[in-house]
C-alpha cells in the first residue's frame, strides 16, 4: 500500500440504468482531495460518457442486463452468463489487490452481482483487516415485506456482521427509517450511519431561457417563456411518461412553457425515434442524454421525472418544483419515496396507474402557478450526505496516520 496516498475503491454493479453510476460518481467527486485517489469499479455501459475529475478514474467490467430478479445476461459480449460473472469477479479481485485501498465502498448490493464480491470481501478480511469495508445504501430499497424476505433469503445480515465495518445510509432516519422498516438487527444497526441525502452541484444558469435559480427573469425586455424538463433517467422503463406528456402537449397547443425532453440512453431505438419525431412536430427539444443534467435542471422552472433517488437529490439541490410519476415494478422504491416526499410538501406526485394527459396538465398548471410553497419546503430540506461521508473519511484517515 502506497503510504503517500489514501486510496478509496468504489464498486457499482450497474446492470441497467444510470442511478448507481451517477450516485457513485457524485460521491467520488466529493471525496477526492489532496492525497486521495478514488477508483470506481463499474459495469455501466456508458461510464465513458461522463467526465471524470482529477483524482478519480474507473475500471470497466463487462456489462450485464437484468432479465428478471434472478437472470442476468451479458450486455455486449457473447459469452455464457456464468463466464461473464467469472470475468467480472476476476477483474474486481485483481483491481482490489493491485490498488490496495484503505477504504472499499460497495453500492447497495452486499455480495455484488451474483455473489461476485465474495472473494474480494474475504481477501479484505484476511489480508487487509485495517481497510474499512463499507456498504452504501439509498434510504429506500423496496417495500418492507419484500426487502425483509430478500435479505433473509440471501443472508445479508450475516454478511454485514462478518464482512462489513460500516453501513452508510444516504438518507434521513426520521424521513424513512430502514432499520425499523426492514427489521435490521441491533448489532447491524450499531454499524449504521445516516449520512443524509447526497447534494449535487448547483450551477448558475447562463442560458437565455434561464429558470428560477439562474436569476434571469427576462430576455431583451420580453417575458421569458418558462421551461419544463421531462426526464426518465436511463429510459429503460419510462416510455409511458414521455408518451403521455407528448399527448398532453398535442391537446394543449397554447401551453405557456417550453419542454426539454430527455429520453435516457437505454430507451429502445425504434421507440426513441418515434418519440423524437412527435416531439419535433410539437416544438419540443428532444435529447437522449446529457452528462451534466444539473445544468439543464438549473435552467428549468419545473422538473417532471419518475423520482429515482439521484433525480430527487438533484431536484432538492436545485430547489425546483417537481412532479414525480414513479414506477412501482419491479420495486416499490420510487413510489414509496414519492409518497414520503409529498407528505413533507416537497413534491407533487401521480401514481403510475393514475397517469393520464389530463391529470398531467392539471398538476403542471398548479405547479407552475404556485411554485413558491414547494420551493420554500425544499429550501429547508437538509442535504448533508457529502458532509457526513467526508467526516467519516477524515476519521478513517486519522486512524492510518
């Protein structure tokens, strides 16, 4: 281990979507400082599209796509799934041994995809007992009954007791308490730190159509037309949101706003092309992917999304009124978060089954007419995740000095 640097290795299994890699990158960028290296192990097929800051790099594993709760297939290479997992397992173990980190942070899945982390976790326990092994969890995983059953079946509590030093929850305990909801035993709860929601950079909007956080209220003496950002994350399961939004606009030709629609890189090509053509005919700006989504959010007056953890963190950081339309399959995570956030007055929410063009218009009109109460609620919401993690890292570094 190089004593001149402090090395942090992060693992993000990334089978599909953008959530895990975006959260991991936000954390990595915040933890880097003088003398700290951060290396990310990821299976994301689009990791290379992001800009990595100095002090942060990544190692790409073969990507896997989830076909069901138990079946994963290689994303690109044509090999047997078991062979693909073997390749990933070998890359993880070799990277850990070569990088020899002081801290290993695992995102969400204690054993990794199909148990691929087990040899590496065992190596840390046997050969590097001083290194801190940490599991990072978003606050809401799924409904209580499903999560309890899943953890029991996979023996996660025993794994957390034996192979992990700490658990970081990226949330607030009095907003949603996974210890209580998921019946986490006391000895595991004692290892748990609620670090808080993870804030994002809040760029100043320099666009001529800048939104509420950019300070630009007019353009050349003319009243600025407001902008709504519609985003569905990775795009693999949000087609219905885009379809209903475009149908709504077709029935609302004098809508008092512009729309920027981001489909996500995983929306199927045939569907994406069809939506892009409809969007063009309606005067909607349509894009597949922005690596700096925060900038587009900062230039918007309203954000419509499915309410994944990372998008919610961005909305709260940008202090934007928002309308969440969460999916409720294969997990209830997004809907639970939307209900909890709506209960605190932070967002508006439409259930997946209730979504219609008419209801979208009704909610959009209300949010644009009276955004102040949502903005006020969001301004008072604590975003302490990075501060909490930096505090823990500082404590670990002192132990190594």
